[in-house]
C-alpha cells in the first residue's frame, strides 16, 4: 500500500512539474475600447499584426525575443515588455492611450512601469517653462524630477535585472538630455531670438544655375525649408509648401528650399527637384548638414523651417510648417 501511494505521489509530482514548466511563448490578450482599427501591430525590428475583434477583444500567442515592443494601432502607440513565459492582459481606451492603458497577469510589471514612465514624462517634462529658469533653479527642478522617475523604478517589483539596469540608464540619459535641451534653449534665446541678426549662407548651389547667398534676398522675407531627398516627413510637406508658394506668389517673400543631401546624392537632389516640379529657390547646402548656417541654426532634425525678415533679422528660428494653419496666421500678422 505504501509503495502504491509513493508511486502515485511520484506520478503527481511529475505531472505538476510538467504543468509548471515555463512556456516558450507569450500569451498576449486584452480589450481595446474605442478601437481605431481592426488590428494593431507589435514592432521590434519586425512587425506582427494582431487581430482585434468587433467587441475590441484580442488574443494571440507569440514567440518573442525578450525586450520592449511598440504597439501601434495606426493612430496611437504605446510600449509593452514581452518575454516568453509571460501571460499579459492589456486594457486600453484608444481615445486616451497613455492615460488608460493597464497591464495585468504574469510578467505585466515591466509593461506597467513603461506606461507609468511615459505618463510621468508627459505630466512633468512636456512643460517648456522648465527651460525658462536660471541655471540654479533649473538644476534644482531637474533633480526633483529625476527623483520621481528613480522612485517609480525602485518601487516597481518583479522586474528583470537587465530591464531594471536598462531603465536606470534611460533615466541617466534623460538627465543628460534635459541638460542639453536647457543649453539649446539658452542658445536660442541668446543667438536665435526674434530680431537677432540671422546667420548667413553664402554661395549655395542653385538648381537653376549659379549660386545664391542670403544677402541676395535682402529686402524680402525669406522662408527657408531645410530638407533632404531621403526625409519622408519632408516629402509630406511638399504639397503644402507648393500651395503656400502659389498663394503668396508675387508677394514680398522668397521661398527657399535648402537640401542638406550629402555629395553622393547630388544628382538625386537634381532629379527630385525636376520630377516633383519643385518651385521657389532650390538650393543645396555646402558640406551637407555640416555647413556653418545649418550648425548655427542648430538643425538637428528635418524638416525645419526658418523665417527671416527683409533686413536679414530672424522672425522665427523654428517657424510653422507649411501644413500648419499657424504659418498663414504669421504671414498675415507680418502683412506679407
């Protein structure tokens, strides 16, 4: 009898071990309220589509490489941390992504941390007034902010050690980024403020032949579009720019499109100007994005738009895009 009991106990133990063995996949399920589409994509070097049912529910199993994935429903994005063996349930209202996303289930702590981190960023760092303080007050406020993020990380349990280190490094990068943004803010106020003399560009190649300098355009407002042939957001602005140029044709304003394509893309630039029928003054920057004009204006991302007045002074070092209604409002205020 004892032998039978021992055998049964051993069998039950084996079955239990098999049942508790870690899964080699993630189960990811949940419900999306006010969904924007019938599916969403998980992205991390590749894209995996997950179907969303008519009632907003979804469920899928995935074999993944451990890491942070971007969830994109075509309108909004959020992040989720996935690792094989996790069983995560997500609920979210697509109208208020960051404010409503919640994660529960096995392994959900890291995803919850990412959601809380993003929300804290929006609440605490989106206010540009942070960069209006003097350096002592700025550093004081920055330290208080960083403590909030550090406390959020310290207070989140059951995080992978690697994930915890990565997020600690992320907070350190945030600290450096805020300091750099503060320096840039000081530079913009000191050098690129409204009314300051604009940095110059000299003898840039003109698509129509010869060269053009900023001084050649004195007496007119100059609206500069800094772009490149490889830049998708730049291409999105092209139709809007054409409309604005057409509407203000003959007015006291010159529209300059300044390519920062590298030398090997020179012919591609000329071809695109011709094929797209780009109007205005088409220039290509000397030394690509390393020219003194580009560096002086702190062009770290494109498209970038700059407006200069007829005297050669800055109206806006970061002017509205052609697709923005604010651009025509600005032009009207200046009576262009």
